[in-house]
């Protein structure tokens, strides 16, 4: 319902190709982590799957340049910790 409202009232397209790529990346990371760590149970399994998911998802988002906002925050963080020089 909200999609059609934005489209008709404001002529806005809320979804892009990056939206689809982000969803695909998230699904890939989920199933990959679930399959890779299926034999680890309990708190340790939850912790390992979560860390692996974050690493895969964050790396994919940055490398595929899926969000300019995330790239900006990442560059600012690198500048603050001294890894990247000011431009």
C-alpha cells in the first residue's frame, strides 16, 4: 500500500537494484552461515554465526557499494582511527 502511495502521490520509486542486491546478499549470508556452522549449538553457535554474518554482510555491502550512507560512515571511521588520510 505504501509503495503505491509514494509512486502516485510523490512520483517516488523507493526501491532500486541495490535494494534487490542487499536482500540477496542478506539471504546468501544467512544460508551460508547457517550451513557452515550447523554443527555448533548453543551460545557458541549463536555467537559464531552472528559474527560470521556481520563480516559477510558488512564486507559485501562495502565492496558492492550498496549504500552510499554506509560507505560515508565507513570512510569517516577510517579517518578517525587514522587508517585513511583526509582528502
